[in-house]
C-alpha cells in the first residue's frame, strides 16, 4: 500500500526537536544577514546622495571589498569545522587568529596596490580614480579587519556562543544604520561613511576578541594562589620540594623529580583523566 500524500509530506518536514536545534544556529545567521543588508544598503544610499563620482567609487570599493570576503570566510569555516572536536581549543584558536591577521594584512596590501597602482583598470574617469585613491586607505583598513574578524566569529560559533552573536549583531546593525542615516542627513559625504564603517569593523573585532578572551580556559582556583618560594622555569612553576605545576588549556601538569603526571579537569573543576608521563 502506497503512503498517502500527507504522510509523505510529514516525512520531509523536520521534527520539533530538529527545528529547535536548527533555530539556535539560524537566529544569529538570519540576524547577521538582515543586519548586513540594512547596513550596506544605507551606506550605498549615502554614496548616492553624495555625487555621481562618489557613487561610482563606492561601487568599485564594495566590489573589491566583497572580492576579498571569501578569503576571510575560510577562517570562519575552519574554526567551525575543527575547533569543536579539538582536545586543546585555545592554542588552535590563537593559531587561527594569527592566520587571520596574516590573511587580512595580505588582502589589505593587495587592495591598496589595486587601487593605487591600477585604479585606471576600474574606470577611465579621472574624477572617480581620484575619489578611489582618496578612499583607498579606509577601504584597505576595512579589508584588513575581515579575516581576523571572521576567524574570531568562527571560534565563537564553535563555542556555541550564539546568544552573544545574535545580540551583538542586532545592536551593531541598528547602530550602523543609525550612523549612516545621520551622515546622510548632515551631508558629511562618502568619506565619513567609510570612516564610520571602519570604526564599526574595529569595534566588532575588539568585541569578538574580548569575548574569546573571557572564554579562555582558566586553571582551578586552588592552583592559582601564589607561593612565595615558587620559581618559573620553561613555563613550569617549581615549588619547594621539587614539585612543579604547569597549566595548558585547562590541563594541569604536575611534575616531581623524574616522574610526571598529567591531570585533566572539566569546566566545573572535576577531575577527568590522570595519566603518568615519562621523562
């Protein structure tokens, strides 16, 4: 007997549990997309209200800006793919952020070279080329922020910090739209709008960095008390009696003479694993 249409459709639809799970991830993404659409549309409106040359220069700069976005987005995808299952997340996160900074600097240099050295390949209008070169430092700085910002965002998504991301993006989008609207009403021009865009990029990067710093693993409170007789040597804090402690991504390594034992703790401070290490 063939299943009815209603049963076939019901099989294709997700369950309540699947919808609830997906909505946790969809909310920050939807808020981000709506915020970007509103912010960048308002920025384009500011350029249109400025002049024809400003509009043309803005379209070229935004095209260059989005051309470098895929290189930055790779960092976010790597963070979401590899950080959740990593045993030591914080070292990998720092490495990912360093790579993001390198990609951002490289992208900014490439964008600057394209605007200063080859501005004529985008347009033959001398007035537009002049506006492009005047806005090149701001555009290059915005491009430089993309890769580390995406890397930090991917790390936060890997940590399931979805409430923070959705809340921050909603506030950030509202602030950007308000700022661009004020710039357009006052008549400050496209230069002021790109300055505001750079300020929001830096603020977003700083907020993500501070959030990641707060989520960094911390050693148990009992192990952080200072001991007057302790001394530092190669990252190990040695106490009287030949006992040494070292903290690595939530793990406590305890060394004594020729033997060493590694104890791992969970977020609540409970002991998870104990193993002896050779010299």
